[in-house]
């Protein structure tokens, strides 16, 4: 390549105007929930529990009785601080059972989904998350991936999950519900209380903690 041609190539690279698609992708990435620090809801008004306690405050007062889950989840829902009674489900690469559970009415319930840490298929997408939100659930903690993460990141619904994968799960209904599930050093049992925020996930098997 001659010097002039090289200069021309460099000039072209330097002055290349990004296409509209790459500008859009760049702006989209800035707002991706994994990178976004500021969620669309007033998080200070949506405290971890109804008494306005953060998980760290709860540990300061109840260290002897609460358990902290060591699994390092990503906060992929639009709501980061949420608490409520636990319902459990165990399923692997199949989300029909959890979808049907999230269509039952709930009073701020949290569905703890043990997907075995399998990252092959997404256990939740925006339609399933919206069903949960619309039926009164406050969120889900998922030992597995989700998809439609952009839409879920805009939703007033708590989702802690291991990551993302656009592949969808099977829909046979395989799995078990209301069974104890264990991960991150905690055994989650139905009816226990879960507290989630930016710092992690706490569990109290005997129900809501006193003031
Ligand atoms: O269909 C699925 O498995 C999950 C999904 O995309 C959704 O809930 O929107
Ligand atoms: Mg979807």
C-alpha cells in the first residue's frame, strides 16, 4: 500500500461518521439495565421493606436470625428494593410452571426460582414478568438467566437473576413447586420472608421481621 493510499485510509477511518444504527446501539447500551445505575422509579420511596429498612440495617438488628444469600445476582428489574413472602419453584430450562404461578394473585409475593444455575435458556421474559407484576407479585429471584432484559429493566418489578440469554425455555410444565430450594448458603422455604436490595438477598424463614 502506498503512503498516499495509507493516509487516505487513515483519514477515512478517522472521519468515518457512525451509522445511525451504531449510534442507536451506543445509546441503547448506555441505558441497558446492567450498566444503568439510575432506575426509572423513585427508589427511595420503594424501600426494601414497608418499614423503610435496607438489608444492611436489617442485618445490624437481626444478624442472629436472618440468613444472607451469597449468590451474586444481577439486578435486572426496574425495581431493586423489594420484600415479601416467598413461594418457591424448582425447574430446569422449562418455565411453564413458574408462568402459571405468576398468574395467581399475590400480596407482594416473591417467587424464588431454582433453575439450578443452568444458563442455557431464559426462565423469564417481559411477558411473564408483567404477569407477575399485574397479579401483585413484587418480584422474583432466579437462579438462572432471563431474556427481554431491556423491557424488564423498565418494569416496576424486582428481578434478581444470574444473567441473560435470548434462548427460550421449554413449556412442558416440568418442575416442582412449594419445595425447599437451596443456593448461596440459604434454604428458601415457602412462607419465609425475603428482603432484596442493591446489597443482596436476606431470608427469614419465620416470616416478616418485627420493627
Ligand atoms: O416466552 C418465554 O419463555 C419468555 C418470554 O419471552 C416472555 O415472558 O416474554
Ligand atoms: Mg418475550
